[in-house]
C-alpha cells in the first residue's frame, strides 16, 4: 500500500504542476488582452510611416495636427529634416496599433532556428 501512495503522490504533484501552468497561461493571456499599455498612442501626434535606413537609424513621417514632418532618428537624437505636404497622407491619419505576434509563433520561430539541420547533409 505504501508504494501506491507514493505513486499517487507523484501523479498528484504532476497534475498540480500542469494545473498551475495552464492557469498561468490563461491569466497571462487575459492580462495581455485587457491591460495593454497605451505607449505611443496620441490624438494629435501620429507616426504615418517609418523605414529603417541603417543600424539604429530610421526615417519617420510624423503628422502633428495638420502638418507632416520628415524626421531622422538615431539612438541619440531626432533631427527635423523637412516639412512635407500633409495632404498626401489624408487617408492615413488614423492611429494604428503596432503589429503584435502571438507568443507561440515567436516561440516556434526561435525553436525552429535553434534546431535547424546542417545544410551539408552530415549528421552531428
């Protein structure tokens, strides 16, 4: 009988651990959906477009009120390059949420990149 109680204790511990992991998954999913920080959202300032032009360097088109500006960005500073015609961005003035990938898809990508098979066909 003592052997069975140990087996049941181990099974109970495993079931409890699985329950904790499942609960943590659903709680983090709920918190992630309902408590998003609102960093970068503004009623009057909108990044219309951006592109990376080098390591830690990018160009931004920023709309402030009715004006649009071309801005250069580096880790140390922002530089106003020019004012651009805001009329060509009329349809783009709504605030966009950044694209967010699900954790599971990021995790799969990392795992796939870590366990790639060698290209030369040799096994390790």
